[in-house]
C-alpha cells in the first residue's frame, strides 16, 4: 500500500477555504516475544481456518476509500509494515509468516459486517476493525464466531469485551486528561464546553467530558453536536461563542475538522480547542489555518512525536517504515496500525506457545497475556481476562507545530490526571 490521500485531501482543501480552512524484546520489531524458545520447540501446529501450517492470515477491516480513508489507509499500512518487518525476522515464533488480508469498509457499519463475513473463514483473527460504529456492528459476529479483533477505535467499552484486543488509552481518558491539563495550566474557573460528532464515537468524548465535569467540579457552559459530513456548522460555532467558551473539547473526524476550525476562524471564535486524537490530520498543519491552529489547538493522543529517538518503539518503527515502505510519510495513524501489530504478535506468539491457533485457542491466549510493552509508542496495556484488564491512563498533550512531522509537537508527554484513575470501565 502507499499513502495516498487523493479525494479526501481535495475535500479538505475545499473545507479549508472557509478560513480563506508479556514485555517486548528490543531486538524485535517493536513487538512482544511471549512465545520464545518454548514456541520454537513446540510440535507442528494443526492447520485451522486462516492457518495452513506455514502462514498465519489476519484480517484488516478499514475504510480504504471515501473521506475516512485518510485514517484507514495509513493505519492499514502501519499493520502491513509491522508484519513485513516481523516476517523478515522469520515471523511468529520465528517460523510462521503473517499475511494481511485487507477489505475496504468505506466506514459503513453494514459494509463492515459484509466484509467481515466475506473473509472470516480465511483468517485466524482481525488485526484491525476501524471505527466505533463498525466495531459495535461486528462484536455480535465476533462473539458468535469465537473470533478476536483489534479495534482501531479507543472507546472505553472495548476494555471489557473479551472478543476485542484494544490498545491505547480510551477516548474518555483523553477527554479527562485534556481538560484536567487545561484547568491546571491557566484554565481554572474558565468556561469548558464540548463539540461532538453525533454518533457512538462522539458519545465517547462526551462521556469523558461529563465525567471530568462531575469529578473536577464544573458545569459545561455549552455542548453542541453535528453529524459527520455536515458542510455547515455555523450554528454550533455561534452557540459556543455565545456561551463564552474558553475551552472546547472536540470529538470528530479529520474529514470534518477543516469545516469546524475554518468556520471558527472565520467567525473570530478562538477558544482553547482540546481535540480528541482522530480529529487531527497533517494537512491541517500545512493549511491556511496553520497559524490559527498553532495559537488555539491541542490534540490529546498517545505516545510521542514522529522520529523521537529517545523512545525505543519510535526508533524501531521509523526504521521499519524506512526499510519496508520508504514512501510512507510521518503519520499518527500509521503508528496506531503498527501498535496493533505489536498486540496481535503478542497474542499469536502465546497461541503458538500453547500449540493452538484455532479461534478458541487465540481467545484463550489473549486471556493469558500479562502486560504488553509498547515501547513508548503507546502506553503499556495489562491484558488477561476482560474483567481484569487495565488500559493505559496516560495521554500526551500535543500542540500544533507546522514545523514538526505531521504538524504536532509534544507539549506534555504521558500526562496522567488523578481523575482519570477514577474512571470505571464497563461493557456496553
């Protein structure tokens, strides 16, 4: 795959016109070596659907066309580069190569279910399902089929779903940490508001804001919603401005971010924007809105800046990208896909160690994982039985810096509020 933005980039340009817009071994490819010598010495594994005795196939359900391809394409490429690097070292347990089977979901839940059913008998697991609504749509299928999937979504509900293999700190935690950071860095006593995409993804950010408000003792001055793809958000921005919002926590997609930020800039509304991680795309940092965003916008996400050699996982990932896809640009979503590869490697290594790559065997292996070290790319995740999992509780606060790769510089790495530790994870 190559990183092409095509139609989505053109769409973003039009919108921007509003502004006038188990522990990892370091020698591994960033992954875990839970199998080790025991796996290498195990008896030959029995072939199962998705594994022919030599090659392990894993699925990726992602929007590879349409406006959300700006996330799905680099994210899936992160999956692919991770497995290419792993295969160059022999594969899982040093002997089983991994093949990525990709399907385009168009960011539509019904299409996601169709594509899932198309390839479910050809893969042992899904290394990626992108989108909160799409994940919700396939969870019943996963339970029925005893299959495991890694969501490319950070909703807190995934923590307690046994058929999901989540990575990263949940969206709710991003909202809590981002608002806490604002209040402790000049925002005390100021009006905090929210702007949310009107769907399950937006609900995650809204839940985080509501929790932060309850625990930190403030009442949101205003909250507004819009539907993904809306071309006019003037009313919502005017309402936030009228409420004198000093800070706005914003949950949306990059395909709409140009419209939102462009409208705000045009109307002279310049709060402290605190953006949930999937809002950002690097074109924003190179757009006519760059100066406005640099003055107003933080992005709450995981990890560190692209190319930060002080972080072992970043150093390895950049090296792998350079070797296996030198045309890959610095990209936050590429990093997410790469991290999903680390998670899936950990589970597959454990399943091989157990001598069982069946669906049931992989589910069992996921419950036997301890803490997986993501080498600083994301926070470490403690797995095990779903009711005992412990996701990361840290977030990195990024500021917009057009001179940095993908337009973001780390303002505060691995920020952890006391409030986020109080958040309780439940199944949906």
